[in-house]
């Protein structure tokens, strides 16, 4: 049976529009895939390791494990566990608000941990990057206070969806669907209409995702 990894990147939990829509999708997907494994990670509650000096030094020594100190071995072991969990997922759901035109720092921290050479990407003999997290299908549910339509000047401010699509594609996750819940700061009625429209779309998508 497939495994779905669900990353929640808002500290607002159920009050978050992105989480509400993503929850709708995950519940519908679970109903369509009884017996499937679902791993939920609220990144503001997860004890994410700090990518500090030991972890960074371990990254440089990853191809020469005999050089790793005990502290570096422990740090790299934690990195590898998180990266392997990510790669093992058949389906990925990310629920994220936009913070300062980007993603929240906890989601960025998670990605900084798992995007590592030899774990989620490699470099080919001719110097090309190659993702190792292939075969995963992803859905990004992204809430934003404003609207950033493609082809408009406002699109230039959207580093949220662009970064996620690039980072996921870099490690091999190229089948990415994005649902935008926007503009959430245009008033409660308009925000809830946008949420409900995306929730309906998410529910429909889940049956064949």
C-alpha cells in the first residue's frame, strides 16, 4: 500500500486555511486508499534537529565516513533518517502559508535538512545534478494573504510556490500540483469562498491522486 507524507507548515493548526484544505484532501485520499499509511508532521511541533556545525561538517565528510567524529556521525544519522522517510513516501502533501513572500522558516529548515548530497540528490560524472527522491507525487496547498496571478506584475513577489517547485524538482519530485488559497486577507467571506473552492477541488483530486 502507498505511503503519504503530510507536512503541515503553519503554527495556526486547524485555523490555517492551507491546513484546512490539505486536511480535506488527506481525508478523501485516505477514504480512497484504505489501509494506506499516512505520516503527519506538524513542523512547528516536530523536534527538528538543528543543522549546526556538526551536521554541516558531516555533510562535507559524508563521502569519507572514516573522517566523521562521533558527534558528526550522530548528526548525519538524524539527517539520513529524515531523508529516507521523505524518499519512502509515494505521495507528499505540503500545507503552507506565505510568510514574507516565502515559506515559513520551519518548512525551510526541514528542506535544508533533507536536501543533501548522496541522500536526496547526487552529481553525475558529467557534473549534472540528479534527484534521488523520484517516484513521489506531490500536492502543495498554499495560502497567501494577497493574490499573485501568473503573468501579472504581482507574480514576481511569489517566492513561495516557485521555491517549493524548484526545491522539490531538484531532488527528483517533479510531479507537483499546487492549489492556491488566496487572497485570505481580502475579508473573511472572500477567504472562506477561496478555501471552500479549493477544498472541493482537493476532494475531487484525491480519488485519483
